[in-house]
C-alpha cells in the first residue's frame, strides 16, 4: 500500500474547502444588481425609501452607490433623487466640473453629447434593470430616465430586427466616463415620408 504525501493531502483538503465555499449559481444570482421587485413595490406604495429622496433603497445600494439614510449623499444641497432627474452625479458636489457646486449652479447637469448613426444593437431596460444601446461601436446605458421620442424602446427593437434603424442619441458622460442615454430618437428617411404622402393622396 502506497502512502499519500502529506503536502498532497493538504492541497486536496484545501481544494475541497474552496469548492465548499464557492457560491452556487443561485447565490451568485441573488447578488446581482436587479431591483425589479423593490422598484415595483416602491412605485406602487412608496415603501423602501428610507431617506425620502425619491430613490428606492435597493437602487441606491446596488446601482447608484448613494446613501440610503441620507437624502443628499454628497451634501451639495440637492437631493439624490433630484440630481438623478437633472442628470447630475449624486456623489459629486460639482457634477459638470465648472467650479460651482450643484446646489448653487443654474445648469448643474452633465453636458450632453449627440450621436447620429445606424443602430448596432439594443437591449431595452426593464424595471430596476438597465438596458443598453450601441451605435458606431459605442455602447451606452439605457435607464428608467431615458426618453424615447415618439416611440417606445420595444418598437425600436422591432424595427431593428426588421432592418437598419438610424437614430439620434443624446448621451451623458459622467466624471468616471460612464455613458448614459438621456434621449433616443429614430430618424426617418425624408424619401419615406414623401412616399407615404403620395400614397395618402392616391387613396
């Protein structure tokens, strides 16, 4: 009978311990960034907003990194909820880096950039879960504040599945370089409009 070297036994036991400590798929899933159920409860009942800043506790903890028990995480005299609506950074006293704190700035929001291009990919956001939009190889986050001009995100996704879609995207870039779409508009071909007009006249 051959004896097993002591160092091999220790290594095997260590591997077993690591396997036991590794999170299961269910555990990993539970630690994701989805706040769908919490957002539904918050929107329907107002529950789950400890500091009353207009943002659910789940969203503050998991997605924004703001304080759940302080309505103004960066102490700039503007609540976290107001800053999100105004496209400001709730963790930066001077969101647009112009030397004036958000609470005293007449235009505190992060400057917008405009992208006009054919759409590469689109994932619509769901309640509490951000989506994304890609054009010119650049992916931008879609959230519950992103506005789709005269169309829904699902309608744009359906158009993209059928063929090319040309869009105009107003993009916000925060100090960390994260890109978020403020507004998305589908640009229609003028020739298509003329054809539609001719058809209506023919009818």
